[in-house]
C-alpha cells in the first residue's frame, strides 16, 4: 500500500491527478521531493533512494491527494473542509500511512477520527488503524519548512514511510 500524502489544495490546477507532483519548482510537491533528494544516499533504503533520485519514482511511490479538489467556492467554510475530509477518509484503507501537509489538513481530518490528532510534527500517531504524521506545509511561506533541520526531518519521514511500506509489502 502506498503512503498517502495529503495537501490542502492545488493552486496550479483543479485536476486532482497531478496533486503534489514535484513540479513546478517551488511547488509543494517539489519542496517535498527536494527534502528527500537532499538526504545522503547512504542512509536511504532502495525505494527511498529511487524516489530521491528520480522524480518519476517519487510520483509513482506516493499516493498524492489534496483535501480540496476541483473548482473551489469563493469562501471555503469549515463545514466544506470537513465534507471534503470525510470523502478523503472514505478512500483511505485501514493500515495506511498518511502524511498531512499543514495544520489546515489536520484540523479538517482530526474531528472525524475516533480520537483527535495531536498537533505534533512528524511523530507518528496511530488512530483508527492508520498511521498519521503531521508535516509542516512545504512552502516558502511556512517558517517551519524554511528551517533546514525541519526539512531534513521531513525528508527522513518520507524515507521512513517508504521503508515501512516496502517492509510491509515484503512480508
């Protein structure tokens, strides 16, 4: 089962297919791939190495989704976000690893789970049979993601979920 990366919305397209792809430069997908790509290859497992070396492998190995897709209303309400979050949750299988990008995604999903998610960066939280991780939103406006230590930790979290999934698939 591929790890799932959930962003908020795609400012470049209403089409859900290219969600969080590593282009254009400075997009959220590119920033995530760059965090993985910047890690030393000697510490990466096979799948993480391939994903860090090749953008096409990164795109193939992660299931990438946005909370909000298609044409958005002029004002996005909390209720609209929660409806979108419920649709997203309905498509997530038990046992999935889910990486949420930013607190807006967390705040939409958390109330729909049996226990609330903590606002703790990167630490895995197992709720309702899925492993959830909050990552800082990967944009230049995020003060967290501008920190090189945080970017390294995000890269390690991406490598870690790829390693977990490859281990699970081998069993």
